[in-house]
């Protein structure tokens, strides 16, 4: 019921009709007991008309409440989704990558079994209306029979509470870390088995049966605890039914006794019977309880997402620097980087080399301020153009893919073409039918897919565009990994030309590229193991010299 606090998000225009209609549906039922009593006591046509009008108005309120509720729920969910998107866009990367946050995001945005925070809030309003109706019914009963009315209401409240607790229990189970993990696994397998991403390998290696079988097993692992919990709810319903039987039998017995002893005339008896039914209806629960129970998970996930985490300690220092930095990924034990210090001078061209998994990309994430270390200080690079190893392939027109390097910059098509030229990618225009307007995805009409190397050039053009827009630091993680040897040389030369006078941080396994840096830092064992110019490191005869000779011998 705490989801009620979301209702104001619907805005007054949608909320007002919902409140009026809910209140109408809640009040008109108990109000109808009055003309019913008069009618049975011989009130005549006026009572009949009053009763019919009350019933008609109640039906109207109930019927119109449905679309009003749907509209309000949609608006609430829309507002929450916008807030979640804004929160996600500003979220620190480690939090965004946290599987629990990913699960919350899915639950909050897509809901659970079609139930969302918005539907839960509207259902909670409906439940509040039903409670008001039952309370008014109990008040009508109390006028005639006294304290037993309070007992009937108390028993109905107990039943209702029991049903909600049981239903929410199932939903809370779906929200546990174990179940969310199982669900994620099943979802992943379903996506792989049916999606286009792995379609090539699935066909070539004949993996269809494998993935389908794994999906069925994963879904079974997810559903078994849920099924057990549901069976427990069904058994629990026996208790609720017993309570309901006691409430109904007790109330009717008291009414019969009062009628038999002349303390209730026919009109009052009819009034009490209708009032009692309103009380029982609350105890028996309704579809709204499912809405509340199933919407509780998405509601809680939304609250978790929108609750700001503890602020990250501010970084300090001048220029781009890491000072005595120790960094450990969340949910891992061993620090990946230990007491690492590195200072980069303005205008310097620094290359970082190291074996696979040494932590080079992680270093880039620290240098760009995307991660904060466990200890030590970072003065991250500001005003940066970055090409990540796993750069983004936007399914947007080529023009936008380049312009996203500096979306606020008022660049022209000439700037976009100059950026493409800088990375030797103008020939892309020969293969794209719509030129700069061509969407870079076949999912769109007239769109085209690019090769790995072509995509890499587009990502590099994006960085060049950002440099042309005034960014002062260029960070590139494996900028030429997808390029052939000719293109690598050509592209990298031009890239450095464009970055003249700016700071460049380059991560690469290609030593032909690396050797041209002002300084080369060798990352090994979580720290900078060697650093110097190419000549100095070759003369030192350490790791760098060894790897350089190894690569040279493989090429020649
Ligand atoms: N988000 C993450 N959570 C936990 N561990 C991670 C995460 N990202 C990377 N790692 C781990 O950190 C280690 C270093 O990864 P990183 O990508 O920084 O290495 P790298 O030196 O860039 O490797 P490569 O040369 O293969 O690109 C790896 O063992 C990797 O599994």
C-alpha cells in the first residue's frame, strides 16, 4: 500500500477523476443500504428510484474507474521511467554494471507479469476504496447490532491482510538474489537461442538444441521454487476460507437472532445484509491484491534505483594523474591494480602496454573518471575524446555516429567529412547508398552493416570530430585492432597529426604503433613495471624489449 505515495505523479488532471470515481464506488455501496431499507419497509416508488439511482451511479463509477486508473498508471510509469533513465545516465559505471542494479532496472521498467509501480499505486487506491466501503458497511451494521459489526470488520481485515501477505511472499521470492540470478540466466539463454546476435554460430555449430535444452533447465530451476511457494499459498487459502466462514456464519447468526427476537425489522435486516456483504467482500480480497502483490517488486526496484547511493569521495590533484591507486572490481577479492602511480604531462603522448588482462582498459576507465579507486587519488582526464576497446556502434545514420563525439558542437557536414577523411574513411561514402544519412544497421530501411574495421574507423572519426570541437585529451584503447596493417599505419599517422599539441593516451598491443609515443608505460603485476621511450626500454632489455622482439620476429 506504500505505493499509494506514487499517485501524485499522475498529475491532478488524471488523479482527480480517479479519486472522485474511487470515492464514488466506495461510498455509493454503503449509501445504497438506506433506500434498500426503506424499500423493504414499504417505502414505495421513491425508495425504489433512489435505490436504482444509487446502484446505477455505483456501476458507472466502477466502470469508469478502469480507464481512469489505466491512464493514471501509464502516466506514473512514464514519469518513473524518465527518472530511471536520467538516473541510469548519471549512474557511476560500477553501479550501472552491478547485476543487481541491472535486474532492478529490468523489473522497474518492464514490470512483473504486466504489473508495474503505476498499476500497483492505482490498485492500492482501489484497495483503499474497498476498505472505506467495508468500514462504512460495518458502520451501518454497528447502528443495528453494535460491537459484532466491529468484530466482523476486524476478521475481514485479518483475512485481507493474510491474503496480501501470502501473495507478496511469492513476489518477494521472485525478488531474491537466487531467483533473479536464475531468471537472468534463463533470459540470457532465451535471447541467445532466439536472437540474431548468436544466430551465425548457432547454425554453423548446430547449437539450437543445446541452447533450448539449457533454457528449459534454467526456466525449470527458476519456476520450481515459485511453484512450491504457490502451492503453499493455495494451502494457506484454507485458513482464509475458514476465517471467512466464521465471519459470515457469525454475522448471519447474529442478524437472524436479532430479527427473531424483534430487534431488527425487515427493512433494517435487508440493510444489514447488504452492509455485511460489503464487509465480507473486503475480507475475500479481489484482483487488485494481485496487482499490488505483483507490482510490489517493480515498485521496490524503482525505489532502490532512485535512492541515491553514498557519494563517492572527491578526486584530487592537478593534470591527469593516478597516485598510489589500488583498485578492486566489485564482487572480486584481489586488487587488479596495486599502489599504482602515473602522471601524464599536458601534450604528452603516452602509450600503455601489457599482457591480456593486465588492467590496461581498467586504467583507462580510472583515467576517465568512470571508476573510482579503493584507495589512492585520481585526477581524471577532463575534456576528453575517448575510443574504447568496445566502442559503441550506434544504429544511427553515419553523420550522427560521427557527430556524437561532440553533440553540442555546431558542426557542419564539412566537419563530419573532415573527421572521416582524418581516419581514411571517406571511401565509406561509396558503399553507403544514402551517404551520411545511411543508418548503420540493416534493422532500418536503407541501412547498411559495416565491417569491424569500418566500424573502428567510424569510432575514430567520432574522436577526431571531438578533437576538432576542442577536446584537449585523446584516449584510445586498441584503436587499430580491427584494421589491416596498411590502414593501421595510415590511420594512426593521421590521428596523431590531428591530435598535435593535445595529450594522447594510447593502449595498444601493436608495437609498431606504440614505439612512436613520447613515453611507454608497461603495466604488469598491477603496477607500472617499466617506463621510458622506446629506445630506453629496448636498451634496458626488460619486458618491453622482450615483447617487442617477439612481435618483430613473428612479423618477419
Ligand atoms: N566490470 C568488471 N568486473 C569485474 N572484473 C572485470 C571487469 N572488467 C574487467 N575485469 C577483469 O579485470 C581484468 C583486467 O581487465 P582489462 O580489460 O582492464 O585488461 P586489459 O589489460 O585491457 O586486457 P586486454 O589486453 O585483453 O584488453 C580481467 O581479468 C577482467 O576479467
